[in-house]
C-alpha cells in the first residue's frame, strides 16, 4: 500500500475552557504565520476550567518562538506519526490491527478522510514504539 | 493587462500593510537621563567614518590587548573585526563588575510558579557559579578553547551561568531552544560536532513541570545514528538535590551537575584570553525549510556590538532593572538578556514561563515586584497580553522608561496599546528589526534623539546603512512607496562570521545576489542581503514587509503568495493552490497559479476563469495570474509539502533538478508537458 509515514512533533498548549479560549491561541499562531495541518482541542477533565490544544506542524524559528510565548511545548508524552495514504474501507482497522499484532499500545489516534486520501495521526507512549510502528507501517 | 492597470493598484492593497503614522516623541524625563542624546552620533557613525566608528562600541569593553586592525576584509565576505585584539566575554560580563558591584543583582530568576521565591543572583554569586561550572567543563569534561558544547536548557538562571562558563574557557556554546524536540537538538549536536550536552531535568511551562531530560536521551540516540557520539550529559536539577524527571540517568554518561559541583567547590578558572575573532557561540536558525544553519558569532565584534546597542538603543544603565521576555534559546536572549545587559553591569530578569500564566497580569506583577524599568518583548506577547488582559497593566504600580519590540512588525494599533497602556505613555518605544545572523539591532530609532513612528522600525541604527534594491540590483529610493530587498551596505561587528562549516552557503545565501565582484576584497562590493522585503519612507524610516521568499514583485508591488493562494481557494472546486513567479520583461515578475481540484471536479476554461476572477476580486488586478494551470496533482515531498521550486522551474523553462525524492515524481513530466508543450 502506498503510504507516507513520518515522525512529527506535536505541540501542545493549555487553553482556558471559556468562549474564545481556543481562538486566542490559534489567532496567535496565525499572526506568526503558522500553517497548521492538524489541530485537536479538548477539555482537560483533570483540570476544571482548562483545556488543551495539540497542533502540528510548526515550521521555522518565528513560528516556534511565537508558539512558545503562547504556551506551546513539544509534547513529551506523545511520540507521533503522521500516516497518509489512499483511502479504502477498513484501512484504519487494518493499520491498527498491524500495530496490535506487534503489541504496540496506542496513546491516541485521530483520523480523517479528505477526498480520496486519509490522514492518520497516531500517538505512542515511547519513542521506541513510534520507531517500531513507523517501520511496520512503511512495509505495509 | 496594461502596465497602467498594474501601477494603479496601491501598495497597501497588495501588501496588506498599514499606512504612515504620526510621530510620537520621547518625554523630557527620558531624554534627561538617556545614555545618548547627542545627535552627532549619526555623523560619527556615518560611512565616511567607517569602520573606525565602531571603536566607540569596542571601548565599552575591557580588552587584554587592543586590536591592530579594526576591519580585515582580506577574506571577504567573511569579515574579521578588531583583529589582533584579545578579550574574554565572561570576564566582561562578570569579573569586571566585582570591584564596584559585587553584591548587585546580575540575574533575577523568576520561577513560573508564583509561590516559589525569586532567586537573585549577585555578580559575586554569578562569578562563583560560573567559575565552578567552568571547572567542570574543563577538568571533568576535558573541554578547551575552540571545542563546541551543545546546551538544551530552559529559561533558568543556570543557562546564563553555563553560557558564561563556556565563554570563560573559549568553548563555543550552541544553545538549542528548550522547547525544541530531542531530534531537533540532535540535528544541532551533529552539525556542531559536540561531544558534551548540558541539559536540565525539568522546567515549568503553563503550570506543569515538564520532563526535559527525556529529550536528552532522544538527542543522544539520534546523534549516535549519525556517528556523533555524546560522551557526557550534564544534568542541572530544577530543584537542586532532587531529580524531577522520570527518565533514568545513564551510568557513565549522565551526571548531575549538583553532584559534580561538590568536587569543584571554590574552583577559580582564569578567563582565557581569546582572539577577538574567535567564535563565541553558534546560534542555529531555520527558515521554513532546509537544514538549520549555525550562525557563527565572534567574541570581540559581537560583544562590542551588543554592548553598544544595549547602551544606546535600549538605554541600559548599570542601575537599571531590565527584563527581556524572549527566550535565551533565541538570538534575542543571547544578545539582550545575557551578553549586552551583563556587559553593562545591569540586572537582567530571566523568567521561566509563559507570560500569560496564570493570567495576563503576571508580567506586570513581576515588573512591580522587581522594579523593572526597561521592558523588551515581541509583538506576539503584546497581542496575547492585550487580548487576555487589556486593562491589567493599569492595576500595577510599575513604570517603564523604555520598551522594545522585536521579532516581527507590530501593527500600529497594537503599538499604541503597548505605548499608552503598558508604557503608561511614559516609556520610549524602540521597534527594532534584525535577525539571528545579525547579532544585534539593524533598524531602530535612537530613543532620545529620533521620534517613534508606530509600524515602522525606524532608520538604520548608528553604523548600519540600509539600502533597498530591486531584483536587478537597482536602488529603490526612499519615499517612492516602492518595496524591494533590504540590504545593508556595510559590514558591522555584530554580524555572524560565517555559517558553521558551510562558507559556500554563507556566501550564496547572504552575499552573492548583489555582489559586484566575487573576487573583490573591498567591503563596498559585498552588500549583505537580509532576505526581507521592505519599503523606506522619505524620512528614512523602514517598514519591513516580510520574507522575500513569500512575495512576488510585480512592477514594484509586493504580492503575497499566500494571499493569492487563499483567494484561489475561495472557489469551491479548488483543493490546492500554489503560486510561483514567472519572469516578465516589463513587470519584472508575474504570478503563475497552479491548481489541483477536489475529487469529482473537472477542469475547464470556465473554471480557470472563475479562479482568475476570484484572485482579482479578492486582491486586485495587479494580482491577476499570467495563467491558471489546472493540474491533476501537485509535485509534493513525501511529507506532503508542495514543491513550489519545481513548479517555478517549469513555469520559467528552467531545470527542475532532481525530483526523484518527491512522493510523485511522475507528475513533473505531466505538468511540464502541459505548461511547456513538451
């Protein structure tokens, strides 16, 4: 299967759980010129009144510097892969089965289809797991 | 489209920039105390006094030996300053202040958690800690002058201590921004050839204690894959004596600094007398693409330049409490948190965390508590603070005499909030423009001499002579409203010496385009190309418009490529758009627009027309594409990035180069056939 598998740095920042909490952060990134491929934001149940946003990619010093000012940091808990390929029914199941067979536990998965292509972001618990998964998926 | 049609579209419409603003004048109180009030400085630093004018900056430092040659151009454009001079940066930032200011605070370290006490490191304590850590570097790690060491540290007091310990030995430090990943750190370890990594176990960010040591493990492992062995990892502890990381220490490789320090208690290391042109540090910079490049900065020239600009542009006096909110991992922090302010004997604030944590009042509480009177930050922070706490500054009793902005152009309305609300209408504001490669400010007002103009970076600072060229090397005169490529006509002491281990890239990227004679040894033949687009007003004030790579110059108008692409994307059928410049005899350049459609949509002349109309409607007639090419797919890297370089080569009938690394190399031939008919 023709897929692009690459390691990505996912950046995370805390946000306020209030109207405009996410918009404030994203507009800061926009002003710094960031062109994001991936955004996930959610409430942080363990911290009432707060949430967290994950983004990628940040390119170049200007974007990274601005993002850091806004509270972003490379997530230490997420070793992530970006996987892109031609979509077909069951492809997510097929890929996750492959990882399951290798006994790789997943921290998080996010996937979407745009046109004929799928894009999957997979978070792992360790760099070693991410590396192992990348090798497996590249052979798929 | 006629040429008339082109020139009728205003610069403002196209470049999406603001108009000229009124001047603001510094207060009499500021002028009365300012370091530089003599307008004669501009004449003294005129080109007729170049390069000897920079002696005025070098004389602010303490030298072991004076130089015999102010500027050596024999290896142009690798210019050498103050040749023959010998100096030590650590001595200038620490030792020389002891006689008079031993117990004055050098560094105020402000932890992010407000409950933790602020740490006030006096010059005496700084001296002790720098010496003891230098002993570790020299005697435990075996480092000596000319070696490189990579630092991957957060914003803590131990970072300037580590840098100054390196400088004391003549060891070249390469600090990697603490927020970068272990892989990014590894790339810089490999390029710099470091065998030693200095890091920290953890640090606070937005209320969380983040495990930082784990990045060191990744960095060392990744570097090893490229045969760059890191023998020693020195780990500072956020809480001395307590390990705050979950990542195990590796025996024989990882060492707690606080354990090692016990062995070197009381050690005093004589500062190494270094040649002025010896490298002081590497600062890696990355554009949006490409391998990070290590900007190599000198000892004597750099230190003289940042000291001089700290004194005259930022108006730092030894009795000031100065706070630059940048991260020391960037050049701003090196020049204007560590080396410049400490060379002047000021007190410099190092804040660990995020400016808006836990709320937008935090910076103003710090300013109030420490008596900060000079403040320096980036428009990103200003915008965030304004958005999250527009009235917060009024709640706190602090008074800034001077404020700086840096990093990107600041919108006039944001500038005015900064001036009126943060500065309470009392502070002189310097809107500065410069880059990692430059060491220090290039454009800014002299705060007590030249008035402020919101949205403008001001003219060149003393000794810096900007000039704007068009793509053909013709000078774009000030006051015409036309933009071009801003260059600096002359070298200056703070500029980087070269790209570490890559002189060819240094020459080709920064000097080749406007060099009049590649064999020339005259500095006049080597204008420095900044890579930024700018327009100069009749009064000499410069407005920066952005990176050259992001704009296309059509009849002197700067078209933002992203703006054209965004306009094309407003057409529902368009999935992807890419704009590239095509040479045009009259206009200089015009845009070619490449389009990939959404699945199920068919190309047609009618659709191409609608896309063209959308661009004209959104931006203006000047932006009308020469041609809209609807292609089946864009040439892309394996990570999905559109290769505009390839499209540009096709549009200009140039060599597309090696395309085999693309994810879809076959598409190049298809597009070439469509565009070139072959």
